[in-house]
C-alpha cells in the first residue's frame, strides 16, 4: 500500500499537464470521500477510478478536463525547469519542444536583463569618469541581438539537454 499515487491531468486551456498526488492513506479528523477508518485517526481509501474521478472533479471544478491517467512517480521529471512545456501523450509525459524553446528563451532573457543592468551601471560610471563607452555599448548591443542570434541554435535543439547547452 502506497501513501500517495499520481495522476496526469490534461485540461483544454493549453496549460501544461497537471500532476496530481492523491493520498491513499492518511490521518485526520475528517474522513475523505471513499475512505474508511483503519484505526483511531487513520484512514485508508483504495486507488479506485471513482476516487480518482472525484478528486479530479473537485480539484478542477469549472475547468474542462480532456484526459487523465494514473502515472508512476518515476515518470515525473525531477528537473522542473521545463515544467511548463510538459505534456501527456497518453502513454508518457514528454516535453513539447516548441514550448520548451519558449521557456528557455524566457530564461535567457531574464539572464540578459541582469547583464544589461550591470552594463548600465558600468556605462554610467564610465560616462561620469569621462572614459570611453564604445566597448560597453557594443556589449549592450550584442545582448540586444541575443534572441535573433540564438534563434537558429534554439530551433535546432531536439532535446531538453540540447536546450540547456544554449547559453548567453
């Protein structure tokens, strides 16, 4: 008997697959639907289709569930960096590479923003000291050009590990 089992839920709104943990046994003063008391304060409920359906209905009330299936803990990716690109193909959880590229590009843009801030400070200091700023401006322009320059590399990536190799 497991404490928890997992269900992958796909909604019709285009959001990433939801991974839901459902307790099979627990402790509390309230008995969950489909459960029975085992001994004082402890309950158990079987991992039945009815329990899964009821939990999904409760958790996603007002939303349209396209599909759901029970999954094993080992199917859930440990690395959550590309979680928003995760989809369920009906047999396994996979990353939608188009969405993963968008996630990675957003990550690179955040990195670029922090580098731009540092260059802005460097530029202000150089201007204040009367030093040349041509090199700083060139670095800033290279960062501005980043999305265009990296687009072919990102498009060529076929796996998450390849995406991780594309950096500023």
